[in-house]
């Protein structure tokens, strides 16, 4: 098994260490209940941002409908775990939600992904609105009042497991031949087609994969905050995720992670200045975009900084 | 049966017929030139052959060791899979990717693992990635791009970008290579270098080449047969020497002979 190489084992060690440190901080109550909510938001936002980055940053398909896929995951997971209140039910719910989101992604992706740029953005925005209105009008989802009393089966451990799984799987995808095919679509669609890349197939593949992980994020959200209603997954949620992706850098996974953490910390910190909070937040975003239009990391990854340029190895 | 046979190929855009009733055939191993004045329909013909446009009528048949395949109406990626690869008149590299990645993307159609293998990094994934990297490196060695493999495509000098386009097309393992003005914008040195490369490709890969070119010194020197297109119609074909002295060809490039015209009057 070549997956068990030195580099991957070291990475795994670092991941376990990060998990342990945070777990100790939670047990010692240094991270209190309030900060734990921020922590959960960060994890969910990272999953959303990394999965949207796959669609928008790597494949170059501008999507404004990510909250729609998230809501599918959230509702499916909520309904299933409300019927089977156990960790097992929660896991079934989260995967069922993710698969449902991916299927909707394929269904919507096939007709809309022939559009480009702003046209695609409008189409995906419309799609997310349709999903939201459906949830608003369905009986099983309890309409505008939403679902409450969803069993809380998730905690820091589950959040972290799903977060890491998302990052690792999407990273693996990007660094494979299939991922490169997706990136080639962003670079030059006509050339990609002429080099034998079935562009429709890979756009839909990226879209479905992005939707799958957005569904997981939705399931985690429903389970952690035990209350969901359609308005949570409105247009603004999609924009929030897009802001993280653009801020971190289109085409940088670690950029999305850093931006999600940064924005969450910033929001928490700015809560002391209630009146001017949103003004400062917006002004900071404008400033960052003016001075770093390519985002914090551009298309680079944090790990590139430690890598010798001429000794690229696939591990 | 020739490798590629084009019969009565026509493409109209509304009222404009960009390519009309074109017949041509290319035998295995030949190096064919396609020339014509600006706007004659050469690139449109290329786009028809490679699936970018769907023909209005006519057929394009490719002979793959006896089994004949109709290419008209296929998607570009299916045409590439059948064994046609092309370069572009205005360079279309994946600019923000490295030379190595540019080549590996062209190899993707032959990749031997599926998406789940990529997600979970199976042994097959590693084996295939190693193979692709090795093959890409061999190609880069042949075309003297090895020292630039981690350079971004946009940072290469112009001549090397044109070169990389050819290498990238080669990575799809074509039987027929279509080059759209490979020498455009090159200085005489670079053109000479390119001439050598094309000759080398044919020898080492046993390839058939169709090229569009305006640089007549290049065309006359290396092409074995030439087709001439004007106003979307095939006006002449034959050996370079024949084409060069063909009256219709001279007229299409230079206009009608004035002395001829005045002679007729008197």
C-alpha cells in the first residue's frame, strides 16, 4: 500500500496532533461553549468552502447555489436522524443527505453546466432558490417554521473527522489525472476538449462532488445546531461561502481553510463593536481584494512553501 | 483506402459557405500542406476535421487499420480519442499550469484508473501516475523541454510555447497530427528549428501530418503534397512544384495578371 508512505504518515501525525490539542482545550474549558460554536461554524464553513473551491476555483464554474446543496444535506440528515436517534442514524442521515445532494447536483449540472460565467451563476442561483422554496412549501419539512429538536449527535470529533475527510479527498481528487482534467477546463475549455477531455463529464463530476460535500456540511449543521429552517440556506449563505473561497484564493484549498478561520475569528472579535461590525467587516474585505485581488494564497498551497520546486513527487 | 478521406465536405454559417464541397485524402505517413489566402477557410476546415464544428454535409472518414470511422459530428474529445490531435493558430496552452501538467492533461484520455481510485489513492493510482510522469518525461526529453518541466507555460518564450503545443498534441498519441500555422510569428531561426522538429516527429513516431502554413519556404520545403483552398473551395492540389506554377493559385494570391487582362482587351 503506497498510501502509507513517509509523507502521508507525517501528515496524519500532524492531523492527530491538531485534533488532540483542540480536544484538550475543550476538556480544560479553555474553549468554552461559546467558542465551541465558533469552532463548529469554522469546520462547517471550511467544508463548504473547500467543496465550492473544487467547482469554482479549480473547475472554473461560477456557482452561486452552494447553499441549496447544503440545505438538501441538512434536511435529509435531520429527517433521518429524527426518526433514528443514534450515532448510526446520524451517519446514515449524513451520507444519505450527501448522496441526495450529489444526485441533485448531477441532475441540475447536466442542463446548466453548458452555460458559462455569469449565466451559470444566475442559473445556479435560481436552482438554489427553487430548492429553498420547495422546502418552504413541503409538509415534511414543516415549511417556514423549520425543523426543531433535531437530535444532536455530532461533536468536535465528528466535525473534525468529516472536515479532514473532505480536505483529504478533495485534495486527492485535484492532484489526480481527473483533477487535472477539471483544471484544464478552467484554463481553456476549447483546448481541453481538443486534448481529449470530455468537458461536460468533468464539469458534472466536479459539480456532483462539490454538492456531495456541501451535503455533508448541511448534515453537520443540522445535527450541531439542532434547528434548521429554509431561510438559513438563502442566497446570503451561498455568498458567504463564495466570499471565503475568493478571499482564500480561487484554486487554493489551504487558502479556503485559512480564510474560513480568519473570517470566523474576525466575526467573533467584531461582536464587541455591534454598531460598526458589518461596516468594518465589509471594509476589510474591500481592502483585501484591492491589495490582493488573487486572494490570500492565489492558486498556491501552504505546503508549496516547504517544497523544493524541482523535486515534485506524487505522494 | 487512405488514412483520412474527406468527401464533399461543406460548412455554411447562415448564408456564408465557409467550406464548400471539399474533397481531400491523406495517405498514411504523408506530410500534407494546406495553403490559401487569409479567410480561405483553412481553419474552418481544421475545425470540421477536429469536431469543433459539425459539418453541414459531407463526410470525414478515418481508416484505423481497416475499420473505418466517420468523424463528422463527433465531439472534439471523441475525435482526439480516435487519433487526431491538433495545435491552434493562436496558442491555446493551459497558461497557468506547468509544462509537465500541460502534457499530462493530454494523456488523461488514456488514464487507467477511475475517480474512486483517485479519491482513495489506490495502488493503481500510484502506478498510473508514475507511468504518466515517465511518459511525459520521455516526450519532454525528445523535444528538449525537460529542463523547463516545472515552468509555467505562460513563462516560456514564444517559440517554446509553439513547441509545447506540438508536444502536448503528441501526448494524446495521435495517428494524424494537424498543425495550424505552427510557424506563425516565428523568426527564421525558430522556423528552421520547427522544420527539424516536424521531420523528427514523423520519423520517430511514424506520424501523418497535415499543416496549415503561410510561410511558403517551409511549406515548399517539407510538404509532399499541397492542397490550396480559396473562398472555401479546393482550387488546386498536387506536388509543391505543380502547385507553385498553377495559374489559379497564383491568381488567388496575387490577383489576375494585368498584362493578361489588357491583352484580352486589345
